[in-house]
C-alpha cells in the first residue's frame, strides 16, 4: 500500500450554537417582566375598585327609585376572559332610568348627581312633569321646561349619548298632546345638542 494513501477522516458534525446572553441581559429581562406584571395587576385592581364604587352608586340609585342596567365593558385584548370570574371587574353601569312620576325634579337631580363621575353611562331616562292650563281643556298637559339645574346636571354626564323622556301623569288620566311631546323633545335637544333626545312612547 502506498504511504501517500490515508484513510478517510471521519466527518465532524458542526457544533450546535446555543443562544447566549449575559447575566446583565437576564437581569434586565426579569426586571422588565416583573414591572409589566406589576403594572397589569395595578391596572386590574383599579378596574375592581371602579366596579365596587359603581356597585355602591347603584345601591344609592335604587333607594332614589331608579333602575340600573349593567354591561361588561371588557377590553378587546381580554375578550377571551369574558366567561371567567375576573371579568366581573369590568361590569359597568351603562343605563339609568327613573319613570316614577311622583318623585319630582329634586329627586331627579339627586339621581343625576350620582351619575356625574361615571364615565360608562350612555343612556338616561327621566320623567317630564306637566303643568295644566285650567282655562282650557281639563287634564291636558303642557310641557314644563326642565330646570337649568337639571340641564346642567345632564350636561355634566360627559358620556351621555341618549336621553329618554317619560311624560309623567299618563297613568292618572293626564293627556299629553303630541305637539307638547315634540315641543319638549325639541327644547331639550337645543339645550343638549350632543345628546339624542326621545320619548318613551315614540318620537325623537
């Protein structure tokens, strides 16, 4: 055998390169993750606190004769949690109504005062009380303008989109002509141009 002939050298496999990082990078990554988790927990606690505050407001509203409707306002990135207990923190009041014709404007203003700081309320329903022209047909109601205090309180609800008017006294034989209903809707809409105003019985 010739001395120049050498057996084939075994093929060497390329060494696997593992991902490498420094201790400093590891500490920075861990710190960033901890800060992110803390921020999320702080935000979630804030949501729970807001839900608790609105529950207390709902109790006060019920004592004033108002009805409260809730909805889940879960952020888009947490929609997957809608059926989990944690989603209860995102329950918010979105509608409040009071159609009790006997409570008067003072009570309506108390209800509206409770809604001033609730950014989730989009719909409110309140009674409109009549006055009567005793020189005309009996029991024919005329629109009595909402007080400036009531208009101001409605305007203070920054998230308000829809206002429904209950024309009070209908169950006691009081008749509201269509013209009076339309006059009420038109007058209030001029004072609250950003809000859709309608009647509980139609119009608007």
